[in-house]
């Protein structure tokens, strides 16, 4: 049998009928009985890095000083106790924070290590000769590399070579330490040893074609999924699948075709240089993908593939969490809990804790060595199934009744299968030795032991009642052709089954307008412990997992039990909230209406907790002028109403806000629609500004143009370009004179631009024919997100202008580009409340400054701009800010910025915040941005008339000598 080193053991919970895949043999327990010498003065030990498997081995010699190591340094969270309390509240239907999940940005702001902390660690690593390759966006992980000599110097250790099981490995001879000022920051240093290893499969035997092992139909029928999947098959949901090896896409596609599961819906996310090369672990990957496809054929799959190392594991899980695109994750890879080491367990827990706070669920196989996960005679559980923020999934033997119906189940164990463990094979379960029992883990059968109980739930895993899978990767022990059909067992199959179930249930809940499962751990036990209309679980009461017996209620062999999926979904739909509550939204959220005209917006409601009740609707307008009506005036939550806004011919041009209020019992929510009233005649001096004639009358056209029924408001928009890939330049233009009382031109655009190398774009120019000057009011823009965006520009009453709206296509066949334009309008000029908005005084008069600031002669318009930061490498945070009150008739704040940011690891950036002092809320209107292309970019945000705001424009520099950062700001306007 071949040993592969510098690998995290693939759990290899893939066990084949007649030929069980050999899985992890954990090589060590990461704690030591050796006496740790006191650290040198001024340093603190970071414990949990010694390798007990080597405690009776003497070093052969010190390792080569020039050998390169890849490290992942995990940092501690801030306010972890507060975060854990938040996660508990998010799962409590009686809490105001129930299902109020964080975004990754909110998490980073509240709980991630500070940027100053990261800089301290990075600075220290640099000072010791280590290269920092990346800092995770949540600042929990810092990836670095360097020679062994540099690593030894940085962490005050010696790394030696040892002889172990016929191979040479390396490991530290003592615990690492860091300077005392970093002791509260650094949690774990992975990559100091390469002792962990796994054993690839060595015996495979084919089953009897596609009939061998349970088919998707068998599994769906036995676990009562058919009624759910007929209406909710995972559509609209994304499942992340954690992997440490690649796969053969044609194998998965063959499986999809064989069982009529539809087209492939998977894509790869490659982490840390990993590739989708099918190796010894390919059977694991293909099993996971095929089982998820069987249970949730409508779900999108994101296959996260990372290197098979501790650093790769951490970075891959962290990528799933920081991407936050998948609310369900399946993982079938792991290690005996003791093999991970306490510092590594804590590092992973921080990552899973962030995922929980974001409403993400993780389903992890609990292992295939029964109660003996370390593959010896000691009781142990598996990581990450042991983590309180992960659902541990155990294994059973499922027997079918007639017509594939549910027959019976028992805990999976086979004491005669000793290929992996001397005690035999079976579903993993037992007590964690590291994690305490979480508060949600209670109920019949949950004993008084204070440590985390594993597993939480189970599903079929015995290879004697395995899953039909297709695999032809020879490196993974599979055969080609029809011999690729094999029957596979193990908790590696049970985990993706549960992940697929969660995706289906989320699809079902979303279809009813209800909040989805989110962090599912507590919900599982809520359904277990409270009386439900339907029975959500099969209680498995017979069998054992080589040590712990199955029994009534919860047990350490099968957890709560296995799913009755249709019952589970219906119970979840009735228990996702206590008191009924709803949400309300408007589409569109802005209307442009000429005097004497009207416009409509759809007001939609959705159930957020409880069940659907009656929502009463009313509308008000501020300031007075337009009238608003709703039809109907009440809806059942989940329904919609039409808001009609009518503008009389005498209503003054300007901006108005329509507020729609919905009330259901004690719950009240609002949605707002901004209405821009233009003077009659098609938007001041503009003819057919909304294209509501259904034609381009009033406009001059060039290239390929038409009208479209995809409109920002009303029924039509103007289209420049088309779906043909050979449009070239297409434009619509109009010359008009600005009437008295008007001072702002605005329009909306939506560009479809799949180009990735910026040869295609939308743009707009405004020529003042009176002064013979031309401005670009929409810079070259190429996006593909089906979003309407507003552009506005100041104009002068009495002047003649020519507005040209252009869509440019380079005629490349693969990326046809076109742009929709709508609601071109002139509106009354509002007084800009911002003092010195263009810095044309040549000073910061009216602004409050902090840090390094100056006036620059590089301007977006006029002669000057405001500069935050400077060409010095030691600027730190620099900002300019101003407080103002929005006048009546204004609803948009905009400004232009140009950032010079040569940083490559995102320690420097430009950002902007807008604080509504009236409501005491703060929004980030320019997210952290680091570019270096000398381009002016406009930012806009909605503001409320009458409210006081503070705008803060910031340039952040981490003081690193090689990348001074500064930002120019100009033309701050409220209109």
C-alpha cells in the first residue's frame, strides 16, 4: 500500500460493496507529553503543534534549512463571546435577531481581527524573511511561505527529520512561540509538519451495473422526498462541496444522464493553486456530486477544490465562508479529532462560526471507523463533524420495503471489516474531547456528559446497502465502461444526502416566501424536541457503532435519526418563526413622471416568519403634490399590489417620496418609491424621454437601434445595439433646450456586456451647444448584471444641449453588447447643500480633515480636487468629511473619486461612508477599493430630503514603504 505524505487524509468514507475503500489512518495526536521549555523572555508559546506520533522517536537530523514551507497563520476573533451569543439568538424564534444573518462585510467589521492586528503580524513575518502571499478577506488567515531557517527564526523552533512508518517526515521539536505583543493575535500556525497522511483505496470490485446500490428513486422514495422534489428540487439554491481532489466530469454527466437528472449545474472554485485533476480521491468527489444531484437536481453545485494540506483545508473552508454564495455545504473529508490539534480545531471553529452567523449550514461525514475514529482501540470522534457549528452525519443500514418504500434501519457496524480499523467499520459517533456540548443539543437520549455529542443525524451508509455511483478514474481504483458502475457506502454518502435535503427544504421554504433554514444545527433539535404536526425523523433504535448502542431518541450511534424529508420540510415551514411577520418591497423603486402623467410600481410582500396573514397597505407622499393609490389595499403575505402615482399638471417639478406602509397584527414595514416629476412635454425640453410612444420618435439614431419592452418604468425603453454580435457603434441622440426652472438632466441605463477585456461598453456624452463644451457623463461601462443605474448631470437653463447615448460593440462573435436607456428627463435644479463641493476655492473650506490631506490640481472638472493621503508611504488613515442637510426636491448624493493604490494584498484602499444623522444609521457607499488605473469613477447613493448626513471620504494606507496610497475626490453633489 502506497503512503502519500503532506496530505490531509481524505476521509474516504467511500466504501464499496465487496471492496471497501481503505481510509485515513491518523498518524498522530497533536499534543505532547514532552516537557515544553519556558519561552525566551518577551515571547509567548502557541501550543498545539507537537506531534505525539513522534514522541518516542528521536530526530534523524535537522531538516534542510533551505526547504520551503507553506504556512497558514490563523488569527483570533474579536468579541467571540458576543458572536456566539449572536449565533444563538439567530436560531431563537423569540429573538429579534432570529434569522438576521450577517454579511461577510458586517462580520469583518464586528468580529474579525483588526486591520492593525493583521499589519502587526504581517510586519513581523516580513521582518523574519517570510513572504506573505495573501490575507483572507475576513482577516482570519494569513498565508505565508519561506525557508525552514526563516520559519525556525520566526517561531523560535527547530524543525527536524524523523523516520516514521518507512518514510522521512519533518516536524518541530518544540512548540512555536511569537513575540509577546502578538500572543493574543496568533491562534494557530499550520504547515510546520507533514506527518498527516492517508491511504488510497487498494481494492475495488464492480457491482452489477446501474442496478447495484440504491438509485435516486430508491433514496427519494425511502426517505419520503418525492412530494417535496416535485415542487422544490433545490432550484434557486447553491450547495458548496468541499474537496481535496479532482474529478472526471464525464463520469458525473453519465450519472446525470442515466438517472434523468437534467443538465450539469456544477462549476469549480480552485483554491491555492489546486487543479481539477482526478486522482486517488476522485471517487470521493464524484460520490459527493452524484448524491447531491440525486437528491437536489435543481441546485447549483460549487465544487471547492483545495490542496491536500492543512493550509489548503483552512483556506478552502474559509473561501466557502467568505464567498457566502452557498448556504449549504457538504464535506466528506476529515481527521480523527485528536489528529487535528487544539489550535487547528479552534482555527476551523472560527471559520465555521462565521459561516453560522451568515446563515450557512455545514454537513460533515462523521467517519467510518465507528466509535474509534483514530483507527485504533481508543474512543474518538472525527473533525470537523465534532464542531458545534457543523452537522455531524452518521451512518445506518437502510432496508427497503415494497416499491422502494422505507422498510427498516439499524445503526451501521461491521466488526469483521478491519481493513481500516482493528475494531471494524461503522458510523462515527461519540464524545468530543475538545468541544463542549452546545446549548441546542438536548432532548430524549442526550445524556449529561458535558462534551459535544456526535453525530447529530444519520442516513444510509453501510456498503451492504450502498449507493449507485459511476466512476472510471483508474487512479481512484475505478474501472472504465459499464464496470464504472459501483455501489458505494460510508458516511461520505450520508453527508451529501443531507446537504441535498437541506437544499430542497430551502427551495421549498423560499417558494412559500419563508425564511430558509440558515444555520440548521439548532433547527434540527427544535424539530426533535417540540411537538410537530408531522414526524420529521425515523428514530433508529437497533444496532450499534462498534461501541455505542442505538436507542430511543438521541444516541451516539445515529444521533437524532434519519430524515422523513417531506415531513421535515412541512414542519420546518411551520416552525421557522413564532409570530407572523413579513417583508415589503417595491419594484421599481423610482419613477420619472411628467406633469399630467402617472406611473406604477409593484408592491410585493413575503412571509419572513410564521404563516401568511393579511397585510393592510396604505400610501403617503412627501412633500405633498402627487397622489398615490393601491390596488388592492390588502393582500395575503406573499401577494402583491399595484401602486399608481398620479401627477397633476400643476404639480411642481422636483423629487417626491411615496411611502407604502404594510401592517399585519403588530408588525409594520415600509417600502419607498422615489418619484421625479418633470415638466410637461416629455421631460422639459426632451421629446419622448420615456420612449412610451413605442418608437424612437424625437431621437436621432445611428447603427442598430430599437425599442424594448424591458423598461425602467412604463412599457418601453430605447435600445442601442442588439443581441447580434456585429453591432459596432449604435447610438440615440437628441438636441434640446433646457427650460426655465430646470437644472438637472437624468436618465437610466442597463447594459448587457459579457465582454471580459473591455472592448465593449456603454457611454454617454452631453454637449453644451451654447458654450461648445462636451462632457462624458457616463464613462465607458461594461457590466452584465441586469441592473438599472441612474446617471445625472447639471445643466444650465436656456442652454442648448445634445445628449448622445451610445452602445459600443467590437463585433466579436462571443460577446454581443447592447444597452437599454430610459426615463430621460429634466428636473428642477435643487440647491447643493454641500459647501465647496468641487474644492474650487483651492482649499478645504467647509470640510473637516484628518490625517494627510491637500488640494490637487488633478481634477474631475474645474481646477481642483480634494486629496486624502499622499505620495508618502506613511500616511495611515486620511479623510475629508462634511455634514449637510438634504433640501426638499433632492434624493441623490454623488461624487467622483480617483484612487492611486499600488498595493497587491488589499491592505490599502479608498472608501466612503454616509451617516444619516437623523436615523442614526451609517452606510458604506464606496466599498474598500484599491485600483491604480488613473480613472475617475462616480459613486451615487440615495438620500432623504430633510435628513442630516455626514459624508466621510477616506484613503487608507498601511504605512508599508512600497505602496503609498492616496485618493482624489471631486464634484460632491446632492441633487
